[in-house]
């Protein structure tokens, strides 16, 4: 057990180090590792028994994988299947192959080289997501791609952790032929036991505990669930984290998912932080003095390989060159699962202790350099690759009631109707080529980026009545809506939405008048099709009117539950059934 004094030292070191790293806008994971380096044998040597602390802290990995299992709803994976199982699988396979080949060429055995290649192909999910969130890039093309890749990496780690005990005999002398099959049968038996027990016993038991309405009892039940599945897996000679993950997946679509995640999150965070502290304590800093060139060559080598490989995959996935480069520079650093993988591989004697120490130090160094590489890349792009922005046009009109931001096909139709009715407007578009083309046809439109506050002020947003957001780009549309709501709250905003997700984002930004761009024309065509099929014009228009009324109500209902996928799907199914009943009633009346 960890003594009270050791606990105080661990907590104090973590609080100070993580706070300092967060103030420097670096990952909290690096703060935990740095805390371990300071208080460990190579630092102040305040705690010497690293193995005992690591044994306790490994339960944080078990909790982490249980929560990952809770979040892996099949419906969410299906929606993101191309990014997760397409681009994500390609990234892991290509980077693992290249890095594993490099390790093999360096002289490592094939199995050890495969573990090294796979471990270095992984990236830190919390680190990457945090960096992208700080730069408001999570909803960009490369941000969504990075999230899909990271999700697949989290999935790919699970079988690797489960297979390590199976692979350890292969790293030494091959054992009897039946050992592998016995272990595989144990794996199948554990999965079957957890799945059957989860359906038959676990959910009814959690429902019973929930009726008690005592928060700490439900928290105890959540911890008991994780511990029981972990023990069951251990008894079968398998990874405890694998059993916890399977239990999490079984509860992913249950009504207890959010409650379980909320109850276990504090325990997971503390124990996972303790694990990273123990990783820092166990790190062999003597390698910095004995093998500095090897360490730097290893770190620089796998960073460059991952940047080039991921950028190439981004281009093959038809991303724009800039988005592909940003994706490459978002994912080069190693991740926290590499710490787990290399530490466990050394324990299973697949890797020797010196190699594991070198790899852990290289991953730590890469995680420190990763955000800096992304910042340097963006600074380089802004300085050398981005053409100088042209100053926006001077706008000499004032007290114009309508501003149209985005003068493509959608914005031009709105403008033409206003011209016919003699209503003045100010039009803005960020494409100089587009502006010049439109001006040749007599339209008054000004060049400039409407998501800039200075341009909106120059266009008279402070005195205008209406702002029409007719952008093609979702991100620019939402960014401009947020800016306008904050700076010009009196403006009535009418916004074009490309789809339901865009509509939800605009509603989040405070826009109340959202028009889906292809919606009206689709309904008009549906009416024409009905008439061609024999419906009277009045009946066709009435059917379209009722459909539109029902669909807009459904959109509003879905917006209220958009964060809860289960409720969102239930609302969609219920709305479809209601619409079907509505039209069946109409047919019955007609008959």
C-alpha cells in the first residue's frame, strides 16, 4: 500500500506540475510525467518504490478503457465509419509498417519491431484534441479527420493490450502448441461470460441500485462492475483492461451510460494521472547522458515519418493540401498508450528494459515537441505560403437596412428579389474574382471577409436591421453568426444551413431564422411529382405543407436532444411514425 506521506508527495507534485504545464498551454499528461521525473529516483528521490505505485495506478488504465467502451456506441461508429475504419485504419497500418520496418532494420527481432512500430504510430487523444480545441479547429476538415483517426487508435490499442500476454511466449522460447489455443479459448469464454452476465445480471442489478436513489451506492456499484470484470479477465489469464472494455461496450447503449461515466471520471482521472506520474518516476534519465544522439535520432525519425505518412494519407483521402498538412502536423507526437504498451511489453519480456526506457523518453519528448511543431507550421504557412490578404473595399453607403454576407447563388437570389422590390442592401463576398464577375452584371457587391468585425462595422452592421448569412462554408457561417450575435445583438439574422448539423450549429449560435438551402426546392419538386402522379394541385400543396410543418417541428425536437444520441434516434423514429400516421389518417378521410 502507498503510505499517507507518499500520497501527499504525489498529490503535491501533480498539483504543482500540472498547473504549471496548463499555464504554459501544454498537456496535463506531460505535467504528470514531469512530476514523476522530479520526485523519482533520477530527480529528488522522494519516493523510491516505483513498482508498487505503478501496480496501484494501473487500475486507472482499466477505468479508462471501461469509459472508452461506454462511449463507443455502435450508431456513432457507423456514422463515422469512413473516417474511423478507413482513414484511421490506414494511418495505424501505414505508420506501424514504416516504423516497424525501421525498428527491424535497426536490429530488433520482428515481434519487438512490430510492437515498437505500433506503439509509435499512436498519438495522444487528449493532447491532440486539446491543441485543436484551443485553435478552434475541431470542426474543420483536418480536425474531424484527426478525431476519427484517434478514435480508431483507441480501438486498436485494446486487442494489442489483450494480446501482449499471448505474445510473450513467442518472444522467448516457443511453448507447447496447446498453450495458444487454451488462451484463445479463455478469451472467448471471458467475452461470453461478460456479455451474458451483462445482459442477464448487470443491467437488472444497476436498475435495482438506481431505485435506492443514493448517489454513493451507485458509484460503489459502478466501481464494483469494473473491478468484477477486471478480476474475471485476470482469472482467465487475460488483460484486466479487456474485461473492463467489454463491460463498457455492453453498457454503451443503456440508460446508465452517462451516470456511470460521470461517477467514474474522477477516479479515472486521478488514477490515470498517478499512472503517468509513475511512468515519469520509472523513466531512465541516465539515457539523456549516455545515449543522447540515439534518443534525438529516434524522436526526430518517427516524428518525420508520421508527418509525411499522415499528410500523404490526407491527400489520398481527397483533403485539400493545407488540410492534409495540418492533419500531418496534428498527429506526429506519441501518445499515452505508448507508455502503457511499452511498459507492459517490458514486463512481458517482449522488449528489454533499456529499449522500453528509451522509447518512453522518446515519446515523452515528442509529446513536448508536437504542439510546438504545429504552432511552427502554422506560423510558417502564414508567413510564407498564405498570400497577403487584400484590403477590403471601402464602403461609402450608410444606413442600409440589409447586409448579405456571401454573394454566391443563394445570396444573389435574395438580392435580386430585394432589387425588384426596391429594397437597398450591402453585399459582401470574400472572393475577389467572384466580386469582379458579379460586378460586370451591374450588382453592387464589396470584397471582404464578413467574419471580420472591422468589415461588419464598415458595412454598417451597427445601424442595419437584417443580416443574411448565405455562405457556402459552414465554419465561416457559424463564426460570423457568433460574432454578429455578440457585437450586434439588435440584428435579425437569417442564415442559410446546408444540412441539419449546420442548422443545429446556427441555433447554438443564437440564430432563430434558419433556412435549409435545398429544402424549399426539394419540396417544390415533391409537389410537382405528386401532381404528375395524379394528385390535384391543391392536394399536392397541402401534403407538402403538412410535411414541412411536421419536419420543422421534428427539427426543433431533435435540437433539444442533439447531444444525447439515444434520445436523438428515438425522436427521429417517433417523428417518422407520427408522419406516417398523419398521412394514413388523410388517406382514410379521402376514402
